[in-house]
């Protein structure tokens, strides 16, 4: 393992893991794996009013489902408060920070005055050189330089300059003694030896403040790379109105983790014209130099197409691991069904070709797993008519007598009935399909019979005949 490369994914546990966050995690994970470095997870839970344990567990579950394993962590920032307070005290002792006694009301009044004058609202440094220390509620502010430029080198964008006059004295510790994000992220990244900070470009505006803190604490700055946001097809920031944004929602919708990972890696990164990548190929080829800084557009149809490719190409036994929970979710199987993976995998080859999601596949597999067939009412009314009963009876009898129960033998046998009766194949196939599956759409009729097996096929055909006799 290359100890010279160490990256982190640091989500805030204030909700579900957004797929934009997943892409950030993925780029960090790939960078670490490509360079033989370490990938760290750190939960940034300094916002106590919004952070929840439920969100933390949802984030970790999402990472596990996606196979984005970590080498260190998950660390929680709030468990490091003693360390953060120690660094705050160090800055106070060095006269690089100071207590600010301004009340929220004073600050709000000052902000309104600045806005009236057309000035950018920022703290005016009132307490910066204050010598008295009243026994009153206060925050701790970082004593920022008053003039000059902060230059941040971004691995994707080159040098980015920020005017210090646009910044103000950042609050690093709140009145209740808890640290703030921009402060703790610097302390934690330095303590954990993070070498590259790869994150969304919405953090670019935080970077000059963090750079000044690194410098004041005599910490080496990590290298920064700010990746573009993911936009919806209307070119606005990806949100719920564009469809699901929660990672685990895609699991529930029947997407495979490898398909989602493959799709997200291609949002802003490329390797030639290649579209489909194995994990090994992603790790081998991933490089920051191939990331574009222009915003990536999320296309649900492209993701669905990619998912369909993965469903077709994944070995059935491997696919069964993802298929089984969807079968339970969709009510096709009970939680305690007791089926072996081989039995779960059995219908997959017959359904994979036409399924875009595992939910579609589960719906298509219902006829195979159910004990009691549920008929689509329209299908039953249209195809299970009195004239269909003799045909279904002949199919049942013929299957019973069939010594060679193969797809070819079944095909030959059904075609012999069509020829003998002088009818079109659909006149036999559709009533048979409905009798066996309850629906008008299914895998090929020979495959359905083969999949159900001789006994189940015959039993269902006879049940359909009995039902028709009650009409």
C-alpha cells in the first residue's frame, strides 16, 4: 500500500446519501485504489441540529451496497472534540484567534447596514483587538489576514486566486463550544494525513478560508481537486424533481450497484470511447487528468440502458444475490422462503434479455415462484375462452407423453398441434401462455414450459381447463 496517497470521503449525516455524493466517494475510492493508497470515511457531524444516527447508517449501508470499501474509519468528527478544542486554544495562545462577544442581534443589524450601503455583508472585526474578556456568551473567530491574495492550486483548474478582502474572520468555535465545519475539516485532514482533497466544486468557495487555516497552523496543505456538479437534464442542480437522488432508492428500483457505479464514473470522467468498465478497468485507467470541469448531466435513460447491459452479462448465480431481496420487496417471495441461490437463479436466463431493472425481472418471474397463479383479468377474459379448453387439454396430454422434455421437443410438439388443427401459432401459444403465467407477456412459450417443468405445466393447463368449464 502506498502511504503517500490518502484520500477521504466526508459526508454530512443530514439526510440520505445523494448520488452526487456517491460520485465524489467513487472518485476518491478510485484514486486511492489506482495509486495503492488509503481511502478514509469520516462522518462530518458538527451540525448537531441536523445530523442523525439514521443518516449515518444509511450512508454506510449505501457505501457497502456499492462495494466502496474503506481502509480507515468511519470516524466521527464530534468524537474528536477534545482535539479540536486543543487546536482552538493553540490559536488563541498564538494570537491567531480571538473571542467575539457580538450578539446575533448586533451582527444582524450590522449586516443590514452593510447591505444598505451596497457592501458585501461580513464581520467588521469589532472584537478583533478587544482586550477585555467579559463573562458573557461568545464565539471564537480566526484572525484572518486583512489584505492580499490566497492562491489555491487546484489539480483540475490550475491556480485559483481569492482576494482576502472578500473574506472575514471565520467563526471556528460556536457559543456552545462546538467547532465549525471549515475549522474541523482542516484539523482532521491534517491529523489524518490526507494528501488529496477531491470534492464537489460547491466547496471551492470554502477553500481559501481553509488554506489560511492550514498556513496559520503550519500544516502542509493537501492538494485540492474540485469536481463539477451533476445537473438534471434541464441543466439545473440535480434534485428530486429529476427523479430519485437517494442511492438506496436505486437499489429499491432494481438497479445493480456495478451499473450505478459504471454510470456515475462516466459523469465527468472518460477513457477513450469506452462506455462499460469493470471495476478493475476503472481502477487501472482512473486519473484526475481525464476529469472534465464542465458540469455533468444526469440521464436516467442512459442509466437504465447500462443497467440492462449488466443484467444480461452478470452470471445468474451472482445476479441472484441482488435479485432475491427484490423478489421479497415486490412480494413475489416471502422473507422466509427457504430457496437456495440456485433456485433463485433458475429463471434469470429466461428473463434477463428483456429486463431493464430487477423490479421488471421480479414481475416477470412471478409466474415461476408463485404457488397460486394470479390471472390478469383482461388476459383471462380474452384468451381463456371455451374454444381454448380442447387445445389446452391437448397440450397437457402431449406434454405428459413427451419423453424428451427439451426446448426443441416442446417446439416440435406444439407446432404439430397447430398443424393438425389448421390454426395460426398464436391461437395456441397465447391461451397456453395465459394458462401458465397468468399474463400475455412472458419469456418464449417453450422456455416457460421448460422452466416450470412438466408437472407444474400440466397442472396449470388442467386448472385453466377446469376454470373455463365453469363459464
